[in-house]
C-alpha cells in the first residue's frame, strides 16, 4: 500500500461520513440492530435485506421478544431470505444473551450461536467500539488492490489468514466501527468487483493496483466447480388441499421448512413447471409434475410421515422456502 496509514484512515473516514448510505441499522444504531443486520447480510445483498429488516424489527424489536418467540414465528419472518440456519442461530443467540449476558470481546462473540470471526468483528467494532478488523469479501477486494496482491485466494479462511496482518495494522483503533463500515462501504459502492470507480475513490493515491492498472484483475479468486442436480417434485391437489412436505425439526437443511414433495424419480412426462436455483456451488433444476393420486410414484409421497394435506387458504401460515412459495403461488393462479 502506498503512503501513510494515518492519511489513508483520515481520507477514508472523511469520505464515509459524507457518502455512507442511509441504511436502517445505521439510524439510531443499537447492539440489537447491528446483530440482526449482520446475520441478515451474511450471503445476502443489502437491497434484499431492507424489507426483511424493517418487518423483523416491528415483530421482534429486541433480544427479549426475539428470545420469547417460537421457532415457527422466527422462520416465518425469515421466509424468502434463504440459508435458514441463520434465523435459527439468531434465535438461539437472543436466548443466550438473555441467559448469559452480552459478550464483551470478539473472541467471546465467536462462542455464541452462528457467530464466526467476521460477524464477531463486525458486531464488536460497530456496536461496542472493539478494535477488531472486519475481513469480508468487500474488504478482501479492497486490500488485495491496495497491495496489488495477485496471489490466488482459495477460500475465505485463506483470505482471512493472508490479509489479517494488514487489516490489524490498518484499522483505526479510535473509530473501529466507522473504519470497518467505511472499508465495507468502499468495496460495495466504489471498489466494486466489476468496473471499479477508481476516479471516485477517496484513497486512490494509496492503491498499488490503481497505479499499476491491474485493479480489474484483482483479487484472483479460485472458483469452486459448480455441480448440477435435478429434482422431480409433485404437485398434487385434492379437495382444495395441497400435498406438502414439511422437514422435521432435526433435519440438516431446511428444518421445519415446507416444500413440495420430492418424487423418487422423473415420471417421464412433461413437467408443468421447471425452475432452477443455486445453493452455494450447487445448481438445482427442479421439475414439478402434476400427477393423479393413483399414479404409482405418488403412493410413497402420500404415506411419507413428513407430508401433510394443507388447505390452500392456509399455505401462507407455513414457513415455505422462498423458491417454493413463489412456484406454488404461480401454480395456484394457473
């Protein structure tokens, strides 16, 4: 990185004070708002989170009310955000705070449900002024360009290990929360992955990549290979009821969530709806088939203890996974 750290910090913080987005968790900030926003923002973009955050705060305005809510209520409010383990962990975290109190260090935060090194640093610095550097995807991109570092990044853990020494030297210990938010904001709005706005960057003079013209090629990310999977789903309506699969509470994924039942095999006819969705490095193609109750593939679905006949007018009460909620609505409306 070029220039003095102190000058870099001042330029970055001066820019952030003027350019930061007016996000709801920045308005009258509290520890609770910071925790909720950080959980929601894991693997989810800001624009997607905004309506969920507002609705969440209206229903669960503090740790106590969240802790007292049922898991079904929590999942229903999270419906559509995906990665539902975040909602369960946030629920468990609220209970732990009521029972055990508020952690007072980043290392203490990591002992709580769903809190890894990044989330601990974000919560601790923003809400408690702890001098813990945040290293997320945006910050990794900023630091790799500041250093003009083209070493391939194989994983998040690899990036954390490599950039942590710089992050610890760079952070402003007097304003750690503002500094961390400024670094993330810079990566999200200026030092973007594609076509970074270098001419608008407040710390361009400190950037080795900008000086060398290599910013567009950094960081060098080793992408995981994408796997493809096909799933056949059943659409079965009888007496204004839909057959729905509800995952058990101890399921590894989607515990307590609802989706259309999975058929043991493709029935060999044209599906009524075909959609694709991505989960991490997996691409899933889901084909939905309308079959009669006496079709041989249907019997196993009906007898499955996890499937239930749900009246169409009561589907909104279920915690449906986001894609299936959308697809079921399309099927109901024809």
